[in-house]
């Protein structure tokens, strides 16, 4: 019975472990500035991590400002990149910190904190994609290409848009509760 709650406990621990991000990234910046042997590895990871994080945070605001709707993959790919680079960065910070730390209690804290921060990245990334991700399918309908987005918050609905290329969604065509039951104009 206790194993049934294991996923819940992992998610809870993952969300609680986000408080470790600030000290971990702070330690990474400290090592980047202080230890010359860490600069190449951590410098490259920080240089990749920062713009991807900015992209994850700016894309929804860019949609509002430009009054367009981006396709789902334009939201999902930066989140995947952020998660991968964050995990690599956190593992690199822990590895370098263990190399340059002589105190056994500090090494133990780093060895426990690294998996917890990686779990936090996985938990937040999956949660973010679960809330914002809308799987898409493109099909032909009445002589035109249509994009169907599946929204699954509380109950599943399907939103339909004209196909407007691989980057943008076109004009909304309606929604339904069953896949590919696009309403006729005037029946929405």
C-alpha cells in the first residue's frame, strides 16, 4: 500500500527541493568565478542555460504581444532544453564542488542535494509541460489542413485551428469533446 504513494512522495519532494536551486546555482557562480579549472565547463553550461530559460519565460508573453498563437512544439522544445541543460549544470556544479571541497559534511550535503535538485528540475518540467502542453495532430478536413490541439485540464477538449505553417496556428475553427468532430460554422 505504501508503494502506491511513492509517486506522490517523489512529486512532493521534487517541489520542495526547488528551494535548493538558489544555493546550487549560487555555488555554481561562486565556482565559476573562484576556480579557474571550472570556468570552461560551467561557463559553457551557464551560457546555454540562461538564454533557454529566458526563452521559456518569454514565449507566452511574446504570443500576447504579437497577438499570435505558436504551435505546441515551440513551447515544449525550450522546456526540454531547459530541463536537460539544468540537470547537466547541477550535476557539473556538484561534481566540481565535491572536487574542491575538503570537508566531509559539505561533500555529503552536495551528494544529497544534487539528486534532489535534479528531481526538482524533472518535477517542475513535467508539471509545466503537463499544464501548458497541448498535443497536436494535423489532418485534412473539407479540403483544408486543420490542426487539432488536445487540452486536458479537468476534462478533455479538442480545439481546431486552420493550418498556418509549422510555427503558428491559424484562425480558430471551434472545439469539441470528441476528436475530429469539428463543428459546422454557426453550431459552435
